[in-house]
C-alpha cells in the first residue's frame, strides 16, 4: 500500500503544471489597473488616474474574443508604464521557468515588456507588489494587428507572482506627442515558448530574409537598474549587427547602481532548451567589468551570431 501511495505521489510530481489562463470574458482576475515604475509618477500618488477598461474587441482578425482590455498609454508616465492585472490565483516561479503569453494589439510603440509583481517567502513583511522580474518579449509585436507576446520567466524557488504588468511601449516618452490606446487579451501561463499567432508581416519576412543570408545577427539588450546600448547610443532591440564582427556596447547604470558584468546569450531560439535532439541551440557567456573600458564593453565576434541577448548585471552601490 505504501509503495502504491509513493508511486502515485511520484506520478503527480512528474506531471506538468496546469496552465493558467485569463480570458477577460468573465472576471477570471482579481482587479485591473495601471502600474508605473517611476516613483514620482502622477499615476502613483493620485494626481492622475490611469485609464483601463474591459471593452469590445475592436479587431477580430487573429483574435475572436468578444471582450478585451483597453489601456491608455500616457505621455505623462514613464517608459515602464502598463496595464496591471492582479491575479485571482498567484503562481510560483521556479528555476525551471514558465512562459507567459499575452495577446497585444497596439497602433504604435517600441519594445513590449512584462513585469511580475509579487513577494518572496523569505522576506517577512514584504508586500505583494514588489518587482520580482521584468523581461522583454522574445517575439515580434508589430503594430495594427493582434500578436502573441511571449515572455520566458524564471527565478529561484520561493517567489510568488500576484500581478502581471503588460507594458506595450517600454521606451522613453520624450518624443511621444499624444496618448494612444493599446489592447490586451488572453493571458496564458504555461511551458511553451511557441507563439499562438503566426505573423506574416513585411517586417517578419524581412527578418527571415536577413537570417537566410546569414550576414547579420539580431541583438537585444534587457536589464534592470540600468541599460545597455550600442556605442553610438542606439537602442538594442532586434538591432542588426554584422555577423561574426565584434560589437562595442555602452553600459549605463541607473543612479545608485554599478555594473558587475554582462551576460550574453547567443545562438537560435534563445527562449527554448539549450539543446534539441542533441543539437546545441544557444550558448551563454559572462563578461566581467574588468573588461570594461570607460563604460564600454566589446562583445567578442564569436558571440555575434543568430540571435543575441545581452543582460547587464547591475548592483546597488549605496
């Protein structure tokens, strides 16, 4: 009997985690609002009220849902400003990781980001709205159509996520002349990194053509408490760099932070497993700050292949 119980428990542990889905057709969430990382934001102290609402789907091509979330992207907010969905049921992060999918439809905007708010088990008294992760979409999110933004996330054990924040335009608002409306729908937390919508945009075709020619690599940088840009200041968001040619980047810590080094992942299908069928898909390397020179770092030529993700290891220097 004990052996049977043990085998049954082992079977349950081996089963994949149940996917979590929020469709907005009914109230399968706890609350909806806005979130701005900027501490002095007028949306944090009550001077301004953020605008979100459940509304009729304005574009049923690629997404047949009746109801979606409308979010007003404000020029008075920071770059990390988005629609906040408080979850009816929090989920736990693990070192093995999960993948969050969010359908997004927006008329304009730059990089798309997901922020996870929650708390750690070992932080007594920590509130449930502390940033536990933030990550850019690994898939292209074009304008004027529904697209599946895909976010691979992971952490050490002992972290629960209570809210998700979808940022449809994680760029500076200095050049934003007017507000605009983005739509969000169909959030899915599972283990698959494959997008749920196939895109046939001109941009996607151009990227495929470039990949086929194998003369360029696509470079993206994503960091917390600082940024990494090209030597000339260009944003690294699917930045096309010459393949197998060293790339010089500039490291820009946020006030009160320094940079210990850069993590560089390079290859193909970076959000997926490192090996598929015995084939190496991607590799990862760490470049320490001893190799920095006046705030700049040279990414070796052998790392500039396929897709390249650069993450700054920024730490507090207070």
